[in-house]
């Protein structure tokens, strides 16, 4: 039966892609029983992949991460439809601490370091679920990634610069030994040089530490540079997705997210042919 | 001079009782953002439980203390689990009302379970007088001050070095982000209620041994709440010190300015200090959440 038309020997069959490590299936999130922030979103994050989730303000990116971390209930949000799976099992009913323990960790938007706690104490909190013997080794790894933090261990986090706080927020998340690390707009408000440093670490996390990364960004250029695959979210829907390099080359993406202007103000969803392009892209 | 010393020393002792109860307020506020208006009632109930053990079982001071504080621990956990946890996420106003209702229930339970008469809690200790020069002080008073100091030291170390202590500070600062670290805020709340009930229970036992036991003892809560405001509602250590300041100020005012001023001295002090430091002497967080 399977004779002709096979891909050349040694190549994986395209349709038999590995089961995703983390998967959102037809997710719908409603806040306050009225505001539909995310509708019918499906996206998958393969093991050891870096997936970029792009979109402008209010698109629903952070909402998806809150759903992933089990935090919706703190804001009167409810996952009204669909499911979130990790290694094939549904996780949307798990409590936040159970999710962290199973390796699903996020660096929240705006860094959210504990301002009154020192760098060391912030890192200790990151490792809250994994106390004990390995703490020193993990600290050393974080300090190796961010030597700046090693110099400021006793400093109160609230007085550090934005870039240092972002490093601390990432280091803190790493202390819990994540399997999937989601980062919510890590470049927000940082100088280009600092962004370089942060993105350098993100690449190392995948290459050297084998992490799976879900990268939420408005800064599409940076994110698509490091990502393997990208999704574009608008008004709570995925409007486009595809391999990162193709997305970066896509005319509409270039126009709306990379600041390569073509004509007047338009939404990506208004672009007639986006569906055809989507098919072409994926 | 002798008069002054005597006033100051007994003020110190009663202030240590206020301080312990005030620490109870602060522990719950720090962890949950709530003022527990049943703190004085909790203090009173534990003292009554101690008295029950003493009259029915044994007067052995160790047994009575361990028994009553064990009961305090369970009572704190039970209140958190049964009454407070279902209120999680509800408006602060509603939740505070629940603690007020709890206060009324606990207060009247004294009359249901025990009776309306004053009793002495005699554990065979604490009543002998130690003389230092011209002034005398009871051993119970020395013990309560020593206990407060030990608690202050213990909590300082706990908040600075223990994983759970740091987690409590993290929850107080930003509970959503603490959730992202895998800190179970439910567990932190439960521990805070248990710890708070135990600290208050210690205060209640000391108070009952030094003075007596009566259904009006819940007023210790009213006396101690200003201490926690003075020290800082979110400052556990500060609240302990606030109690001492108020106890001493009250006694000195009562001794030198007439007994009528004793009741108001603490509050005058609070008004003055809050005008200068609105979050209390050691407080950090604004107290909008109350
Ligand atoms: N707690 C909330 N209650 C009600 N609506 C909310 C809440 N949080 C977010 N929303 C709404 O849900 C939608 C998606 O918000 P979300 O924060 O997920 O967007 P985002 O893509 O992360 O945007 P940004 O890039 O600005 O961070 C927005 O319309 C927002 O107003
Ligand atoms: Mg966001």
C-alpha cells in the first residue's frame, strides 16, 4: 500500500509529527461571565521546541498563559470550553501548585519579582516546590546564566533595574526545574542590549537545558528569530500560524507586526487572502 | 523612682500580653489581608479550655499548656477550613463580617459551655513575687515578657530564614505571583490561623494566671488591636513591640495622670504616631485592603 510517493529515505513522515508536549485544544476563556477573551484557540508546543505566540494588546496572549497556570480563577475567568493537555493528559483542572510541580512554569508579564524580598529570597521562592539538596546546584546554574544576579544576591529586588528584574524573574522560574517555560513579554520595556542578553539565554535554555519554551511577545522580530513555530492571535483567535521563518517572511506579518509598512491601517483579519496564506504556510 | 519602676514593670507585663495578641492579629493580616475581629474571643476560649483541663484533669502546668495550645492549633485550623476558606475571593467586607459573627458566637459560647462567673486559673506557678531591690514582680509577669521576647526572636528568624516564612512574606506581597511559584496560598492561610490561635492562646493563659478568667476577657482583643495598628498591621514583630509600648504608656498615664487616663492613653499615643507614620511604626503595606 505504501509504495510510491514516500518521502526520501531517512526523512520523517511529515504527518507523523511527535505528539505535542503542551497542547491547547479549542480553548475558550470568559471573564466575569461576559467578556470572551479567547475563543476556540488551538495551539501545540512540541517537546524542546520554542513556540512564539504573537499578537497586539488585548489579543488574549496572557489569558492563555493564565489558563495554562491555573490562575484564571483569581480574576473571575473561566475556561468554558476546550482543554489544555500536558503529555497527553488534561491539566486544566489542576491547581497552580500542582502545575508547577509537574513542570509547567511561567514568567509573568511585568516580571513581578517580590519587590521587598532580596534576590536570594526571590530565588528561594522560585524553588519552593523543589526544596532540599539540589538547591545549590540550581542556584549555581542560574548565576552562570545571569552573572549579574550573583553580584546582587543580598539586594532588595524592588531596587533593581528592569533588565535585572527580568533576569531575576527568569532565574526564579528556573529554580523550579521547569519542563515547559512560558515567558510573557520578556522584552517589554527593555533596552535592545538587554533584550539581546535575555534572548541569548532563552536560546541556551532550549539548546543546553532541553527546555520547551512558549514565548509570548509583541516584539515579533525577536520572537520569530528564536522560535521554530509561531502563532498570531487577534481578538482572541488564532489568525495565522506557521514555521517561524515563513511567518517572518509573510507580507502581512511583516506589515502588521514587524513594522514594515505597506499601506493604511488594517487588521490582519481584514486581509482577504489570509486564509489562503495560512494554508500555504502550514 | 520606685513608683515609676513598678508602673513600668507591670506595664511591661500587661503590654507583653497585648503584644502576643497583637502578633496574632498581624500574622493573620499578613497572610490573608484580613483583620480577624474574633482574635480576643479566640484568646478567651483557649484560656477557658486551659481552665477546664486544670479543673477536670490535672493542674500540671506542662499538661495544661500543651493541651490548651494543642486545642488552639486545632481550633485555628478548623476556623480557617470551615469558616474562612469558603469566603475566599468574596469581598473583604463580607469576610470581615464573618469574623465579627465568629466573635459573637465564640463570646456567647462561654455562657453556654462554662458560666458567667470569674475564675482563677491556678497552675501553681507564676504567682510568687521576686524582689529586685525595692520593687517586686511576679514570676508570671517575668515569664510573659520572656515569652514575648522569645516569640519576637522566633518570628524574626522564621520570616528571614525558613522557606515557609519567606513564602508568607511573598504571599503578603503578591499572592498571585506566589501561586506561580507553587506556593499553596491555602496552606499558608491555614498555617497563619493555626499560629495566630496558638500565640493568642499563650497570651490568654498568661493573662488568666496573672489576673483571672471571666467572660469579659475577650476585651483583650480590643486592647491589643491598637497595638497592632501602632506597630503596623502587617508587621508581626512591630505588633509585639506595639503591645509593650501601649501597656507601659497606659500604666504610666494611669499612675501619674489619674486612673481615668489609663484607658485613653494608648489611643492618644496611636493618633499621634499614626499622624507621623500612617502605616504604623514598622508597617510597610498600605492598609487599603481592610
Ligand atoms: N481580569 C480580567 N477581567 C476582565 N477582562 C479581562 C481580564 N484580563 C484580561 N481581560 C480582557 O481579555 C482580553 C485579553 O487580555 P489579555 O491580557 O489576555 O491580552 P494580551 O494579549 O496579553 O495583551 P497585552 O499584550 O496587552 O498583554 C482583553 O480584552 C482584556 O481586556
Ligand atoms: Mg499580556
